[in-house]
């Protein structure tokens, strides 16, 4: 069976960060996603050499049509594609698409059922909406960055997982699918405004609830889930590698102590926060007595809530990931498989990443253009 989004037609305005990740998610689920790339300039250096290569994992499963959107004929062609699409997604600064004549009003005028998905850092409105920024800045404004890291140092950058991909791309993909479902009932499209500040804040919903309840402190490394608790943290082993421990529930914590051979009575005071700093030091000394492999042999697969901290070379080879097919290899590139799983309409990775403009003729033919029309556009330099 094809993926659950089979039949959905999506136009992706190619950019960097969250928009291509969201488009990858939609393509993984079976949507026909057409990337609108900029026409390559042979005289301009490529600032992102990975783009258009097999290593550009976030570009997988889509075809590319390259247009010079400064050309009014190319803009008209894009509007003609919009008329046939279900979704358009873009990740430019607010106002960029409008200045091209391709903003929501123009596109919805051509296709009233269109879902117009927009992802930015600060959102389409607000005093910061026109300012530059990156993932770290957006997570900082959400209140979540302040909670990450060790107490004796600055907040720790969480890669770009929280802003770009969790708070931005996934919220955009979710919002787009919600709007598509609504359009099936109403017959009307709409704009989805996915701001990474909003999304990162939403990811912190539980922490904001705990803070309001009075059980989340403002200091880092002082709470249950931020490394403050000795039974929920990462520890160094004898070989310099790391393990993760998440033995929150008393029965899991008790099993950890039993398997590790801990007899010190102070460890029995799991929830006495005054003892946490000393217990962390004792746990650190304990876990430093064996290698990561030895701790894995002892604790993995039990109810201790344990996992070795694997690097990106090790993770695909772990038996659990291998058994589930969590990672796949395409053209020699190991990459995460589509997620989540479905019992019937199983998603799969489509074509390898395309170079800009590689699929222009095929895209237009599949979307209803005649061979003569495609050839005329090619001769005119539009595609």
C-alpha cells in the first residue's frame, strides 16, 4: 500500500532548516512533493555544498523544478502549479513571498482550497518578526533554553532539534495535515503560521505546568528531568563512554540498586532532595568502576530504565534499532527511516535527493503540462 498521504500534492519552496524537514516528513508519508529550487547560477559559489547531493538527507523523496522567480513567466508558472496543488510550504522571512507576488492572497485566489504553510523563527507577526535569528535564539525566547545544561555553566545548545525540527518543522507538518483535513469539510484553504518560538514553547508545556504547580525550580540542574536528580542523568564509565539512567519510579530505582550491588543506606533516600548532590557524586564514582559495555551487559533490557549513550556511528548498529529498521541505507548514506509506523499504509523513502531542476520536465508532465508546453518553457529559459 502507498503511504498515508498518497495523492496529496505539495509545493515546497526550497530553503534551509525546518521547511525541508517538514517537506521530508510529508514526502516520507507518500505525498507528491515538488521542490521549487532557484535556478543554479554557474558563476556563484554554493554556500551549502551538501545541497543536491545524496548526503542531503532532508531532500529525499522529492523532485526538483528550478525557477528564476524574478522572471514573471516563472512566477506565473508557479501560480499555475499552485492551482493544481493541495499544499504550499515555505520558510522565508515574512513578506518575501508577498514581494514575489506569491503570498497567501495571490495563491488562495488561484486555489481557494490551498493550505499555505509558513514556518519562521519569530512568526509572521510581532516586534521581532523581521529580525534574523537561528534555532538557539528561538528556543532562548521560549523559556526552554534556560532550563537546559549544567548549573555551573551557561545553557547548553540542544543542537537544532528543539527549534528548527521539533518546534518548527513538526509543528508545520502537523498544522498542514490538520488544515488539509479541515479543507475536506469546509472546501476552504487557509494559512498555517508555524513559529519556532511558539513551537518550542509548546514543547515545554509540561515544564510550564510543573512551574505553575510549584514543583519546578528556576535554576538549572535542580529538577527531576534536568540533571538535578541523581537517578535521571548521564554518567561517565571507566572507558570514558557514557550511560543514561532514568530510574524515576521507586521499583525501577530499587532494581538499579540491587543489580549494581549498592548497599549504602543513603541511596535509599531517593526523594530527599537535600541528599541529591551527594548521591550524584556517589553514583558517578559507582559508574566509573566499569566500562560502558559492562554496564550494558548488566542493565540493558531490565526495568532499570537504562541505555548506553551511543554516537551516530554506533546507533544504527544497536540490535534494537537494527531489529526495528530505525535506520536505513540509501546510496551508501545511513539515515533515519520514516516515522511513525503504520499498520497498513506503510511509509517509505522515495527517490534520492535531486539536484536543482533535475526533474523539471517530468514534474510538469505529471502535473498536466503537454510535451509541447514543457519544451516551449524550456526554450524560453523559464525552466
